[in-house]
């Protein structure tokens, strides 16, 4: 594997989300299609493994996807029960930019026997897209895939969720907005990365507040009502969250105190990590996991705070030499659903989604705890110097942590205080 390569190989094979209906930019699988107008959908189906379809959504996006998925989208209007954003509603024949009549499409792309079966099935089945930011073989993503399988089973096939790993459908920093607007029905996101929008999203990234899996679960429960309300106010519903192992510090040199960090270029994944960097004299740049390997390989950054899990995902020993297991906090990936898409489900499918979410939360948390030490061992086995860090480093970091906790409490007011009080009293 070359230095710049990473585990996000799927990005080369999975179709990429396309940018805009104005048509100048399009997923690399289907350059031909935009030379034809969007109503030339059937020829697009003939492209290698992918096709594009324009959806008259408020954001005016064109999507490219594997043919099977496109067929499902095309079927969706027949079910008449997709989300309320309008992009799934039946095409208006008078508007040439909208999809052609269903029968025309099916006649062009499916043999008639298959057509009959597909139309019959479309009356019940609902297909959802679940964009996630992390690689397909990361335990978080595997847990999401198991969740999707559970949902398919307990809904008797009425709801099928397709997990799109490694930012392949929406990039990490676009996922929350995509679910909010209904461009995706469900998604997983490191919500703390949206703390600039509301600092409450960073409840899981307060340094040294909850540094064990057990404490992290208690903090999650304490925060759930506030976080649930916050997501609700944005048109979404909280489903489940799974922690990352405790966060340590990666450097390409020995570091024994904050003074040793001065001037180092640092990869941040949220406002908290950026703040730690600033308070330690480093230079932060926010970089999604999918771009992380390249950023290290090309020298854009030389340090980060993350878990052993991400270090192993990215074969980080090819880029840095030291891991300090300071166990600063356990950030979470949170799974949430578009509220209108959820409301449109039959009651029994809603129940199925919720119970599968509860199972996923328990299963994912147990998996994180099981794997945590192994990740750190793998870093060491691959030649990295792994330690808990010097006393000076601990003292410096806890001083930074105290300041950041006070800042967070000041920014979040009564809601933040309620989370901490409930957490501490449980
Ligand atoms: N890995 C993720 C977030 C926290 C973690 O351990 C990342 O570095 O992007």
C-alpha cells in the first residue's frame, strides 16, 4: 500500500454524490449523462455500474448511484410515501427536467416480468440512505450495517437502509445537513464537530470529564434529553450513539510537555480538538477522517488527538512515531433520522427502527470496549512508542482541560449545567 493510500478504497468504487443540477459537475462514474439532458435517464442506466437521476428537490441535486439504487428511487413515487421534501413525488410530464413517466423508464430498463414484480414490491418497501463518514471496516460502520440488517429483518423488508461508508454519499461535514434537509433520511455523524453551531453538541468532548466507557455511558444518558431536544428543534430525531475509545495524542516526535508542542501542525476533528491545539501553541486544521491519511502523508499535519481505532484504520505508524494515551475523552458517533421521514413510517416500522437502534447502541459500545486495548497494542506492534505520557504532560493537559470545561459551561448555560449535574449525581 502506498503511503498516501488508505482504507477508504471504497471511495473509488462507490458512486460519488454529485454537486449541482446545473450540470457542470457530476460524479465521475457518469460524465456522459450530463452531456445529455437529465430526461435522458434511461441511457444513463447503461453506464458502467452507475446511473444518474435528477430529483426536483429544493437543493436541486443530481444523484448518481449504482443501477439497483436508481431503480429503487425511480420506483419510490409509486409508493407515495417518501419524505415531504417533494423530490420523491411523481414527475410532472410537462417539465422536461423532471424524470420521465415511470412506465417509459421501466419499459426501457426492465423486462416486463421484472417490471410487474418491481412495481408490486414498491408499494410496501421503503429505501433509505445512511451516509457515514468512517471506513467500511471500522467497528462503527460495521455496527451501522448490522443495525440496517436488523431493521430489514424486524420490518419484514418494509424498510431497507443502505449504509454509505467513508463519506462516499455525503462528506462527513455534510451529513448532518443532508439529514436535516431530507436529502438523506438517516445518517451518522460525530456531532461534536458541529459545536460551532451549538456548543451542546460537544458534551462528549469535555477533557477528562468522562474518560472510561462506563462514565461515557452515564454522560450520554445525562445528555440524551438535551441532545434529543436540540436535534428535534432541527427537524431530526436522536436514535443512538456509540463511543470511540479514549482519545490520545499522536506526534511525530517525543513530546513531554505542552512546551514541546509549539508550532506543530495539528489535525482537528472538532472545535474541542482545535481548542486544545490552540491552547498548546499548535496550529490546527480541521480534517475529516476520509482525508486524514493524505494530510499526514503530504505534511499538511503532523499531530492529532484521536483514538487507537482511527490510528489503526489509517495505518498511522507510517506517518507518526509516538502515541500518548492520555485518555482525554470518548467522543461519540451519533445516528439520527429526519423527523418527517420517521413520521411517515408505519407505527410498527417506527418501533422496529427504535428497538434496532437500542440494540445497536449496546452492541457498538461493547465492541468499542472490547477492541480498545487491541488498537493501542497494534500501534505498538507496528513500531510506535506508546505511553501514558510524562507527569508534566498530564499536568499541562489537565490545566487545559479545566479551562475548557469552564468555557463550555459558560457557553452552554443552564443546559450544559443540567447535563453535568445529572452526570455527576448518577
Ligand atoms: N476517531 C475519529 C473521531 C474520534 C476518533 O477516535 C476521528 O479521528 O475522526
